C-alpha cells in the first residue's frame, strides 16, 4: 500500500511538471531530488554523520539547496550540509552532487574526479545521463522526465529501488 502511494505521488509530481512551464521546474527540483534520494541506498560508512549535498554550477541552485536543507533538516536520518564547488578539482566527499544547468565544467571531468566515490550525480542537461550522471532530468514532449543510469549507480556502489526504476527512463 505504501509503495502504491509513493508511485502515485511521483506520477502526480511528474505529471504536474509536465503541465507546468519548464522554467518553473527549477523552483521545485530540489524537492524532487530530496524525494528521489529516499529511493537510493548508499554503502554503509561508520563516519557518516551528515548527508552532504554538493552543487556545481549555479549559485542560485546552491541557495535553493541551502533553503531545502533548512526546511527538511535531515536526509537519510542525518543532518544536511550543502557545499558549493566551483571546479571539478574542488569536489570532495559528498553523497549527492547536483550539476546545475548553468554548469560550465565538462561532466567528463566531474565523473573522472569522483569515479571511485559512492556519489549520486544528478544533472539537468540533455545527454548527461549517458555521460555518467545517475539521475538526469530531461524535457520530452513538454514533460519533465527522469533518466536513470543504473549501470553508473552500480559502479558507484549505490542501490536504486525498484520503485524509482519504474518511474524512470533507464539508459
């Protein structure tokens, strides 16, 4: 029953974004990412005491994630910390790395820098799913859709729930 409610929620959420203008999606994208991360399992680490979200690219997206961290307080039962990275070399340990649409760093550099880390890379650019992003938001037929690169998730030691797999376009 709970699984059906979750699928219904995500379906309604994606339908809402399909009906709303594409420009408005940025306002709600952080909340979607927060909810999607509930369906990812990271490898166990004994030193995890914060859930770290990294943002590459847009300062406004960084501010949105900071507001989300204040509103939500916790993710995966840990306090949320948001960090901004201005170059690939600056990226350090984080659980989730959001590559904003305005990011000028090549995704290949980001993937190479973080390849051995259990980092959920989330992006918002056409083609980034195939280039190493695990979750990529795309617009298709006027609707917001989620691409899922399951192979990349497995390489990073991340487990994706079947519920998320059912909602996404697997690439």
